[in-house]
C-alpha cells in the first residue's frame, strides 16, 4: 500500500485541529452556561440553610421566653466583648441560649446574674454546631452559611407581638463576608413605624457584593421574607 501523499496528511491534520478547536469552543460555551447555574444553586442552598438557622434561633428564643417571661438580650456589650445594639453578640447569645460559654465550657455556679445573660438557671435551649462558629475569630463568633458574622437581631422587647421602632430604634447595617453592607429599607423591607407582627427577626447581608458598597435586598437573607 502506497503511503498517503503529504498534502493529504496535511489536510487530515488540519481537519483534526479544526475539530479540536470546535470542541473547545463548545465546552467553553457550556461552561459559561453551567457554572453560573451551579453558583446560583449553591447560593440558594446557603440562603435556605441560613433561614433554617434563623428559624432555629427564633425557636430557642421562644423557649427562653416561655421559661423566663421575656426574650433574651443577645445583642450589645457583654462581659469583655462588645457588639453594636441589635447585632448578635456571640458570647451573650451562647450563654443565653445554651447555658454555656461560646466555647462550650460551663458557666461557674457562682457567676454573677449579668454573666448568665438572663439565663439564670443555665438551661440549654439550643446547641451551637461547629459550622456555626467562626474559628478564626477570638473569641469565637456566630456565623451564617455565607460566613457572615454580623447578624442583626430584632426582638419584641415589650412582648406585645409586634416589632417596631419602639423595640428596635434604628435598623443596624450589617457587613458581608463577601464585601459590601446591607441595611433593610424601612419602607420596602420592613416598616418600623407600623411594625411587623413577629417576636424575633434576624437578617444578614447574605452573599454580599464586593463590587458595590451597598448590597441589594435580593442578595441579603431576611427571616421574614
């Protein structure tokens, strides 16, 4: 059998190269379609997980209220740790809802009432999982599924079944791990003048947006939406 002429082999090589480039182009197009879709699925999963966290925290605070007749104060300064009003203070949150310190160690039996964060009987209303703790902060902080450690908590302080400006004052801004800040719009997201029928509300900045300083509500996670 005679070997194929050089020109024929060249054409075969060229055709194979065209095929390869075509396949690469198709893969690139598919990746451009699939990857954003996967990212959106992951984002939705994290939103669902964060809302589940918020629901569990709310349930624990309801149990606290049933026991003590008021909702726990889990925001603001506590012991040697500080937090803005209406932002979760992880140390205070842990003692109030778990009856233990944030690292899981017991509270001393002779600890002062203020150290017990209102949980005078040191009852366990909730168990903080390891993936809810930011291991890189000292002391540990509570985080949501997006790794946000700034989480707002709004509480019905007068126990009338309504959260409004009298309970909250100014809605706090929360910073996202992914960049940017979020504050609910008082007219569109939650009207503090009229209030909202709820006992405990949480919100975080969600996925965040490093490209913009202000985060849209669509990127945030609100327990009441």
